[in-house]
C-alpha cells in the first residue's frame, strides 16, 4: 500500500510596505502575488496577475494597461543599478504579456501596446520598447535603450523589424481568450491588496 505525500507550500508573504493601489473591478490577481512599495500601482481592466508575480513600486508608480498578463515569478518595477526615483517607474501599454521570470527595472521604463516580453528576459531601467514588439526568451534589453515598433529582439542581441502584416485584432482576440481561461483558473483576491 503506497501513501501519497503532499508537499505543503508555505504562503507567500508581503515584504515591505503595502502600496496604494487602484484596481479595475475586472482584474484577476492571485492571492500569492506580491505587491510592495510606497507609490501607486494601477492595474486596468481585465488584466491578470499570476501567482508569485511581484510588482514593486518603491522607485515610482506602476501603470499596467488593460488586458495585460503578468506571469509567475515576473518582477515589474525592480530597482536597477541606477536606483533612481521617478514619476512613473514602469508603464505597460494595453495587451502586454510579461512571461515567466522576466525582470522589468524601474526608471521611466515603457513597454508598448501588444508587446510580448519572453521568458527570463530582463528590461533595464529607462528602456522604451515600442508597440507590437517581440522580445525573445532570455534577452537582455540594456538600460535606456529604445526599440522601435514591430521589432523582434533575439537573445543574442540581434534585432529585426517585423515587416509581416500584423493582424492586431486577431492577436487581441487570442489574448482575450487566454485571459478568459486564466480568470477561471486563478483564484482572485483583489481585496487582499487594498
């Protein structure tokens, strides 16, 4: 007779001050997400914050657009080497996907609408990534770099502009379907963070 062993995962605890928040009523935010800092964190309509995602507003405001997805172990607003305080530390446009274990440093960092930041990538402080870009997994976007709209950045540092026609509405519909599934899978508890 074999016995099943269940591992007990300790709850994730907040470290640092509880930040002021402004949430849309339609967001999904996992109970085990971590929000810290002293500046306002705004999360817009139908965005999804996965378990163990970390949003830090120590260096300035965090603005997450509508229908964004921030996956597990991603960190938005990490204090980079510059460590400067800014008006808006990080701004994610609408329909941005931040994949697993991504780090986006604070410092007027902007991620444009419809952009995907691939698994394990790092975006340095003050970087501005244009609309509908694809940052492939394990890429390192240096601090202050500007990447034009529709660019594809590879982990080896090479880039190209994607000249294929972009079916933005189809991309948005696909992300809306993904969000619908995630909303059913991730138990949401926005009240915990207010």
